[in-house]
C-alpha cells in the first residue's frame, strides 16, 4: 500500500475533547492491616496450630495485590511470635518464565524480598507428588512446602479471566496451580477451561487433606485495590466458603461504568495487573475459542493498548485481546516467556499480535478510522491507566453526557484535547496509578 493509502486509513482526532473524571466509590476499606491479619489467623485457628521450632511455609503469588506486602509481613511476624521459623515460597505455577530464579525475581519486583518480608524466600520448581484424585488427576506440591511443618496460604479472591464457576481465582486455585508449580499447571490446563472449572476444587480438596496446610487468608479487595475484607479459613472450609467470597469480590470489583464504548485506550498491560495482561471482565473480552464473551461486561468496539509493564519481563499474554498496539510494546515482548505461558493455558488467541503502529497517535487514529461511521462529536472514548486502576478515567464529552453513569462520576477538569505530544506519544494523565 502506498504512503498516501496508509494515511487515508487514519482519522484526525485533533478536535476530540476529553474530560478527566473520578468514579465515586463507597466501599469498605480496612486501615489496620496488621490487626486484621492477626485476627483472621486467630479466627481460623492457624496460629494455634503453629508450634515452637516448626518451619512454616507462606505462599506469595505473582499478582499486583496492593496490600500483600503488608499482609505477608504480618503473617511472618505472627508465626515468628509463636516461636516458629517462617519462610516465603512462590506459589505461581509457570509464571516468572517457569524458573526458580524467574519467580524469585518476579516477587522482588512486587516488593517481596527477604529484606522487606523479614524471612527467607525459598524458590524451586521441584515438586513432590501427593496423591491422585478419584478422576485420575495427579496432585503435586512445591518441594519446600511439602517438607515444611505447616503451610499458610495468602491470596486474593477474584474472578478468573478464563471461565465462570463457583470457584475461580483464589485460595483453591493457588493451592493447585500455584503451589503445584508448572507441573500441576500443565496437568490441569491440558483439559482447558473444563479442567480449571472442574478439577481445581477436586485437586484443592486433596491438597488440603494431604498437605500440612494450617489455614488460608482470603483477601477481598475493594474497587481501588484496598482491602475490603480479610477472612481466615480452615483447610476444610476453603473450598466450601470460597464461592460466597467470590460473589462478594465480584460485587466490589472495579469496572468501566459505561456499557458501550467506541474506542478504549489502555496505557499498559502486565502480568502484575492481570494473568491475561488486562482483566478480561473489565474489557469484556476473553478470546477463548468456543467460549462466549461476558454479556454483562462492557462492549468495547475498538481497543488500543500502548505499552507493556517492566514487571511482566516481556510476557505479553493479553496483547491479543487488543485490536491495535504500538511498536514500543512489541519491542518489549519476550516470545519465549510469552509462548510458555500461553501454551500452558492453551489459549493461543491471547498472544496473537493486533495491528502494530510506530506511534500512539497512529494507533488511535487508525482505531478512529475503524469507527468512522460515528461522527467525531458523538465518539464514545475512554482511556485508563490499566484494568487494575480504574478510579480515574479520561472520557470524551459525548460519552460523559450520554451515560447514566454520570451521576456516579466526579468531573476533575475542563474539556481538553487528547494528551498527545508533537511526536504522537500519549502523555499519561494518571501518574503512576
């Protein structure tokens, strides 16, 4: 195609006006994390089962949970106060490139180090086989955790990006896919979403019956990433009580407050933001062959993603959920890490490249060309930092005026042009999220 032809496939957005807004959220927000953690550990009896001189393994996952460092420190302190020796181990399946050092590095980038936690970190991909479920699924456990006298699970309860079920992402999944490392992840993921939905509860029950699990701390977040609830569960309660906690988490989770959007811009995707780079429930796309999209989630007609976080280590799973992206993002992709992750899950669509452009402006203007049937003054546009930080948004005047969500939004400034510099680079209005 000629240069003239390429230019003709873009649409000038210089006259589009956008408005910064903040979502008005009124939700629980625990301030004293240390006290809440200690209370939850006592609630489930986990501390009472810790004996002096024992070694206690504590899980650390790969997600960007804002409160997890404070919670883990509090767990470590509580275990040590009982006269035991706590240590942290990565419970994150095949993340971090599926290597022990990669998982240790991933934790460090989340702020979880031996210095910040006050306990050793023992990272290995070695597992031991605990048992086999009635339906023939082998059950594995991290070797360090298997040799410990007790295990305490710490994880956030949230919607999974692949499937719908009574148990999705939380303590049960961490017990299976996380603590069983890459070996267990492969064993369960080979059955696709059916395996995740059906086998996670089954394998989790087996883990809780055969491994020295003392209890679990379930983190339920509010919409801005704070802690709404911190619930202690005994090993025998986790599988049965997690569905109610999941429903609570869904009710509190952050959302885009608009049912239909013509162009959505996501500044960055990343593994610490979501297992799929972007939260599929937020963007209304999961891109799994044979699986429907979520009808209750927003309809985003054209989706633009600009960058990949450093903490992803080049793992760009989720880029395939977008329609348009940038050369800047693509140049950061580590295809070996991305392939390992996506082949483990089996959802190849999520790692396929969308259209790639040299500048942010080109990506946006091409998306606008795709939506050319909508007059510019009626274009429904929304921009966000990422799918984890949704309190502050940038929206077009048309989207703001025409939405029933207007009543739940605070307008933070006057209408302005899209924040693009002379080189066509997007200037984030959101800071660091």
